[in-house]
């Protein structure tokens, strides 16, 4: 009788201690004659949590230094956009829907969680498609989907919009806050304060956009990029691939996560994104405005755009960050959470001052959760 496949059967091999240690030995051997430090930026917060959870900084050769990047959509959301969500949810007959951690991020007036405690109807969902059910059950209300995420989640928002248009649903609007990875990587690699030698590219992004989006970094900046999965064996193998490039004095784009990532990516998803969205600037928290790094609904879909429909009540002023919080520096990779004076005392998961502590993918959250490993 065949054994029934369990979920853990799919990832156990990628968490195998012997395999992890074997890659450590490979890395140590490759670095034996290497003089200097290799600063590797893991762009995505998912990689940061894997690195911290499995104690990779303690295991890995000290010639490897991890720099935590800005690849967490909650972490990089500027306060003025959070304030827009806050104002929207306070409107009569509005149900604001968003994804997970976004509810807890503090804006200048408070978080969406605070607004909910005051009576606002704020809901989080695991799938944007849940908005269809919410709208159907609340026909007398307007459902505003506060869409966040990098390329990974963008097609899901497009799929929801397509259903809204197809079924002529009149009580769903969109506040789009989708962003893209390569443009912000380009800003960081050009910043003289960011000492980046190589990148771990987020594989889930490349499942949609393909590995091709990282080509410019080896070609134009001589920075190796390895598109990596998120399990500890994935990360260790990816590091070994980067180290091998340095030993051989080359800079290439390579894919470790070959089980799902292709060069071209998901062409159907890309087609859906291009159908409904246009590229616009986006102001990343801690980094500033980055050209062509955001998405917005195309003009022909203005009637579904909450930014247009509620233009009169949305805040327009720029909101300053808390001066005591080092999230801006952490998101640029020029500081670590332990460099922040309020980390772990004033700023904790139950009292988050900055977005890096709020998000389950944030660097501060990872350091707080797994800090006993340091």
C-alpha cells in the first residue's frame, strides 16, 4: 500500500541538517584562499527569517556577511499610504479589506487595527478573491481592497479586477500599492552607503516575472545574483553558488530554485498585469521615491480606483518617520536591527514602532523572534 503524501514530505529534504552542514563544508573550502568579506543582500524578508531561524549567520563562514534588504511589502509601505487606508476605513458604508500584517502597521493616526477597535469595518483575507464573497454579502456597502505586495501577489489582484469587470460588480474598489523588485535593487546598488557584493534574489517573484528581471545586475554592476528558494538548504546552496562565482572571479545570474523558476516566468500572469496596470513611481519607506517601481490601475479603469473615487478625503501631506526608529536604515541594508536603540525594549511585536517589527517578514521581527540564536 502506497504511503499517503504528507505536506512535510515536500519540505523535509530542504531542512535536512546533514545537507546544510555539507554545504557549509563546501563554502568553507571555497573560501579557504579568499581574502575579504562577501556582503550578500537577501532582498526578501522571507530569506531573512530563514537565515535567522536556522542560525545560518552562526553556522556560516565569517567571510560571509548578510545584509537585510527591503523586500517586504508591509515594511516598505510609507505612512501616507497607511493614512489613506485609515481614512478610507472610517468612511460610512466602507469595508476595507487587505492582507495580514498590513492591519498592524502604524500610520500617523494609528493602525488599521486601531481603527477597527473604534468601529471601522477592516478585514484581512488570505486571497483577494475573498472580496467577491464579502461584496456579495454586503451589497449596501463598498468593499475597498487595499492591495499590497511585489510581483508575487500582483496577478491575484488583477484576477479579482477581471472578475469584478466580467460580473459587473459595482461595490468593489481598489487602492493599488503593488511594487516591483528590480527598480529598488537598482537604487540600492547605486547607493555608495550600501556595500552590496551580491544578491539572493527572491524566487517567488521570479516565478511570476522570470529570472530575466535580474540580468542587469551582473551585466551592468558586476554583482552576482542567485535566485534562491526559501528553505535553509536552498539558502545554503545559493550562498555556495555565490561563493563559487567570487572564487572564479565572475558575476552571473544563476537560478538555484530551478524547480519552479524559469527565465521567462509566468507569461499569462505578466499579460494580466500589463492588461490592467501601468508603471508609476513609488515612495519606499526609508529609500524614497523610486521611478517605475510601482503599479497603478490604467486610466480606463478609473471607476474602480478608490484613489479617484475618494480623492477628496484622502490625505496628501507627507508624513515624517519616527526619528528614534531605524527602519529606514535597516530597509537599505546599512543598519541591522540591533543597531536601533529602541529595538527589543520600546519597540516589540506587541508595541511596534516601525514596520520592520510589525511585519512577519520584517528584519526586526526576525531578530526579536530568533534573537536567542545571536
